[in-house]
């Protein structure tokens, strides 16, 4: 099983990025999928989750109203649309499904 995250990069504050996480080796349509992030010198923290039942979502307070998580079960892929990015959003972003983690994609927001 592999989770391949992509879409990170360098963006100015106020900009947008869209992260993708494509899963292979297993179908995750009946499982929750989520995003976490780890900033330099800090612990990994929860960002967002989307449940397989009805596609309900939850977000960390720090990203609520700016980030949107979505999924395409046909493509076994979860997305994270990040708008109004702030320097404090700088981190390596990881996707997760069950106990599987993606390799991480770096997001850097310059002020």
C-alpha cells in the first residue's frame, strides 16, 4: 500500500495550493482519510479529515474556513485545497488512511 502526496511548494502569504494524495494497493473508499502537518521543531498535528460515510469533514481550528478537504473515491485520492495561506502554515503535510502515511509534501509560505 502506498500513499503518494504531491502539490506542495513555495507560495506567498495569501496564496493557494492544492495538495493531492493518491492511494494505491488498497481501496480506501470505506475509510476515513485525513491530512496532518509537521512544522519545523513541532509535533505532527491534525489538519483535516473526511469520513467515508456521507463525506463529512472536520478541521483544525487553525485552518477552518481556509482549507477544504475532499475525496474522489473513483480515483482513490484525497485533496486538500488551501487558500489564504499564512506563514504559520509552513510545514510538511502528510496524508493518512487507516495506519498508512504518505511520504509528506513540503509547503512553504513566505511573508
